[in-house]
C-alpha cells in the first residue's frame, strides 16, 4: 500500500466528487483539494450565519470517498424539507458545523467526519480563509458568488473571475499534497465556480506549475449554463491557460461519445450539450478522446469510465491512444 501512486484532484462540487467516487476503487493514495467559495443554499447560509467555511463541496467529496456509500452516506446527504428553520439544509453540512464547534476548527471537523464515514483518501480545503468569487461580466458589471454568476453570466456574458479578498493564503497541507503527488488532475467541474477559484490562490497555482508532477486536465463533457454555454473543448483549454500554464500538462482528457447533440434546456439558463474535438493536440498538449460519459445522464461524466482512464494514464500510459483517429479503449 505504501507504494501506491499518489493522485491529487483539484476542483469542487459535483464534478470532483464524481471523479473521486470512481478513483477510490483503485490502489492509489487519493487526495482532493476543494474550493471554499460555495455561497449557495445550505452551505452559503451556514457560512454566513456561523462565520465558518462553507461545508458543501467538502461534504460531497467526503461522501464520495466513503468506503461504503450506503445508509450513512445517504444520511449525510439528506436535505430537510418542510421543517421550519432547517428547510434546504443538508444534514452533512450541519454535522460538519457541529464538529467544527466541537473540535475547534474546520480541518479537525473534516478529519472527524472522515473517520465517521471511513473515507478512502483525504479532503483538503484549498484555503482556510473565507473568500467569495466575483464574476466580471462583458457589460462591465460584476456578479457575486457561484449562485449569481451563472444567472448573470448567461444574461450578459462572463469574461473572467477573481477572488474577494484577492489575496488569500493556500492551505499548506494542500500545497504539500500537490508537490508530493505522482499525478495532479484538474477537473471536471463547473469551470468558473469550482475549478478556477482554486487556481486564483497564488500558492496553489505555483505548486501546480512548478512542482515536478504529471498533470492532466479533464474537460467537461458538456457546456454549462451561464458559464461555458458556447465553449468548445479548445476554449476550455485556452481559458484554463489564462489561470495556470498548461504547457507542461501531460494530457487533456475529452469525451468523444456525443449523445446530446442539439442541447438540453434546463430551467431558464440556456442550452447545454455534449462537446468533443477532432484535435490531436491543443496548445501542444496531447488529447485523449474516449467515452467517459454517464449513459443515464449523458451531460455528466461516469465515475467508473473516468477513473479507468486516469488510472491507466498513470500506471500504463502506453495503453492509451493519443490520437483522435484511433479509438481509445481502456482495458
């Protein structure tokens, strides 16, 4: 077990938990570096009222890494309905809040929850300081936080994001994990509100760029309402390069199973659809194109398919075809 390769996944929300859910079944030392800028629903309400870090993205990753995702994990993800004062709150978020109070800080609360759920791996906040995301819109105005950014981004177009406060310190444990890794994975996840906030922290960005580790970018399998509605795969990589240099990345993983060609309208925030590319390389980085989507939810990744590609890339890269012309099959 001591010789297992070390994988660090950077992101947040549903995308990161999907990747972790698949990778936990492989012989790897797994760590997640999680964004701490969630300001919506239960997580945002707890953070504002209790003055703590938002627990939602951490909760999702802990649940995904649980050794046995049965009743206890379902309980952790349970949301209260029709209970005054608790409506919309996740029980896991409330437990993290309680454990923060009992143990004295958020890091110890995560460690305690990890023991309760018997998680495989570590979950590390990218920063231990409170922060929010500012979306800079194409009309010159701004949007605040991950709940407002997709709405205003759809309406006016999103040009970039920044943190408020701008300079926050990285979690030292996260930096150590990144630099000790055999593989660092960025994505999948909401591009501007889950992935990029981690890379806006100077020490995180420098660790990814400067530490001698293999790096991979997983492009989202579909566009996203209010954030990347009209993006191509190439747009994703070019935009990522604005926040962290991709020149030393080993691969870009892209889905090539197009199911939702014409887009799927959900709510009022625009059409989303599967995307792929015919490029062999993007910005000099080899493209690995293969089927990594969930057949039941084709706009999202499949944990098992995605983890298989990642582990094969790390352990037996010769088994993966790099060129799009050759159908990638992972054995």
